């Protein structure tokens, strides 16, 4: 076998069930919704001496529910004077001097600015995916990642396949060793039923409704081609170590009833070296679903269609698959979300820097290119998109009413959004 890159030139995660003991670490949570609530439990459960010490959100009811769950299930009480509401609440928790880690689990639009401010305040960061949903946010995220490197701060991201030690980590290692030869193409899929959405209540303003239903609005989530497909897109980024050169895509809205986003996408992504990847994303009920990746090499493929990342030769014979019995005997915890916090805590306590931000940013920008191409019908290159001034951030953030007529469903072939 000819290795794709030499041993030591790529990172292999070492993921025990629990983090090593060491300095107590206090975390602040930005975003008390479902994913944020899950992330805070994952952090506390990662090891000894870990606690949630501050919270930030826009809505008191979500924060109250989050605090109650934390107290009832983990005996971790967050003092009222360390709980902040409002669009600037992220600054208040980041500025607390005793906070070591900031967990960014706010709506996707806010990830770049929230991570940037946490880094400026000298905090380690666990940031949920995606890195950004527009080019301006992408550049903010990249700059924050470089500042973290300069300060010796750790960043771990919520692309959970990188913590699947039962199959993905071991498959990645073998692909780098040359099991499937040189990577020449790929297919990635995130096809599922509709996502959760919030039914509007009479007492909600326009902005409160959209913020509570952020998975339905492009300016908040970046559409599901970013919010969900970024996971499988990140697998190809991880395995190939490549950036896209050009993307052309298509999509439409067939059955979705809420918000202003599409419910299906298809894109051809050309990477460095003329390598093409077909990416597909769909959120429509009662259809055949698939969440998987196929990475094709000159000697075989890495294929997760069966539910586990498995290596095959060109005739379809198994080259390698993970031994499930070995996994059960060796480890007790296989929750990839939880293991991400084990990885972060171990690096902090060992004094070893880990920075996963740039890779997530590349995967996120790939999905941004696919969305913009589908919305407009235009092909976009990496250079023009990363240099674009496109920003989905509103000129003013508030929780009042707005002109909802401006939130229209994109129509390809009319005018570019950039």
C-alpha cells in the first residue's frame, strides 16, 4: 500500500470513555435550546470536576427549562446572577473571569461572532456546527481560529463523525494508510424527513417566532444543506484533506410549509485535482432516506451506506470493518457528542492545543457554495465565494415585528444573491 500521507501528518483522536482528572473546569453555555441542553449534559458527563457555571439565551422559558434539567439531573445549579438574556448575553458570560470553556450552541448565524468573542476573552471553545452560514461569517470564524492558535486555546467542533471510534476513526486511519488507494471521487447524502418546527403562538412577535423556529429560516440556519449536510460533507473534507474549487447545484421547495428554505438539494462539487463529489440533501416525509458517504479510491472505497464505515475493494469484497465485539469489550461509551467533550477536556488538562475550526469552516463553506448555487442557478468558485461580501446578519437585531414579505423563497435564474 502507498500511504496518502505519512504517519504523524494527520490527527488520530484518542478517546477514552472519560476525560482524565485534573483542574476543575467551569463552562458557560450560549444557547439553551435542545442542542445546547444536550451539549451541557455531555460536558458535565465527560469527566470529574466539570460544571456549567453560566448561561446565555434570548428567552427566559428556555433558560429556565435548561437550568431545571441541569439541577434535577446533574445537581448542577447555575446562580441567577450568572444567567443572562438578550442578544448581548453571550458577551456577559464570556467576560466572566472564572469561565474556562464556552459552549456555543446558538442558532447557526451567530456561531462566528460568539466564538470570536469567546476567543478574545481567552476561553476554550466547543462550537456546534456549522462554522458559518455566509462568507462574512466564514472569514470571522477563520480569523477567530487563528487567534485561538496564537493564544494556545482549544477549539473542538460538533461534527460528530470525527468521534465515531467504532468505525469512522479506524476507517480514516486505514484510508490514510492507503487501503483504498488515491481518492478519486465521492458521494454524500443527508436525506431524511422534515425537521422539527415551531408552530407560531399569538403572543409571539415576528422575530420571536423566527428565532424560536430558526431551522425554517435561511438567515438563521443557512438552510438544511448547511445545517445538516455539513456532517457528511465534513467526512469528505476530513478523509481527503481537500478544498472545493467550484460548485454548481440545484434545489427546490416541494412540500415544506414553513419558513423560506428549500426541502431538497443536489450539487456537483469539484475539488482540487479534478475530483468530483455528488452531494444530496432532502427533508421530505415518506421518502427513502439515506445519511451516508461513499469515498471512492483507485483500489476500493470507504462506504457507510450499511450504517458503519466499511472498506471495500473494487469487486465489492470487504477489506476492513470494525469488530463490534471488540468495541463492546474495549469501551462502554460510544456517544459521539459526549466524546467530543472528552476530547476537549483532555486537551485542556494535558496542555495540548487542538483546533478543529478550519476544517469545519471548509466543510461549511462548501455547503454555503451549494446553497447559493441552488438558490441562484449560478456556479460559484471557492475564491469568489470566500471573498464575497454576502452576509445574512440583519442590520438590526431585536425581538419585535418586521416586514415578513421580504422573506421570500429563492427562485433560480432570476438574480444572484451575491
